[in-house]
C-alpha cells in the first residue's frame, strides 16, 4: 500500500511507501540564513520513536545552484564533501544528487528540496521514487 504525503510549503509529496510510519509532524526552522519547512514521519518502536522519513523545503539566497545546495547540506549535516558519496539523477525539476539515504535538488535559485530516509524504511531506489514525486503544487509552479 502506498499513500500521499500531502502539501508542504508549496510542494506536493505524492508518494510514501507503506514502510514509512504514520505519525507526522511539521516544523519550521532556520539555520545559517536558510529557512526550513520540514515534515517528519516516524513510528513508535520499543525504545521510543524512530524517524523513517524527512522532507525539507529549503529557502535562502545562498542556494544559488546545486553545488551551493550540496555545500550547505554538507555543513548542516556535518558531512565531509570529500567522502560524501552522491550520484546524479534526473528529478522532474532538474539535476539532483542522491546517496543511499538522502536526495536533494535545486528547484530554482533560492529554493531546494531534500528527502532523507532511514534505510529500514526506504532503500535507495525507493528514496529516489519518493524524491521524484515531490513536486511543486500548481499555484507554485513557474
């Protein structure tokens, strides 16, 4: 069974696999002059809760191209850009990068989206399918 993830900050999350938990929370934060609208799906486990999936819509002037988004996210997630293994893929909005647990793309200068999945909830192929189905809502499309 699959389901829809709803609307988040001008984007429709069109596909969620059955393995993603049912508990949903939204957050609005800011880090280093970039604003985040975030939706989190989690599930209750024996020791508390496990986050299965996060979708971030990022807005900020420093997000000028895909390389700038990668650099920003490397800082934010404390990743070493020299060892962060990412491969390109074609998102409907344009060029994107993905690893085993994250995918991100620049929608337009100043707007990017990132999808992060727990490997128990989504393998790399499923992660890309989730990402490819995060699209601008019609009133947000240019």
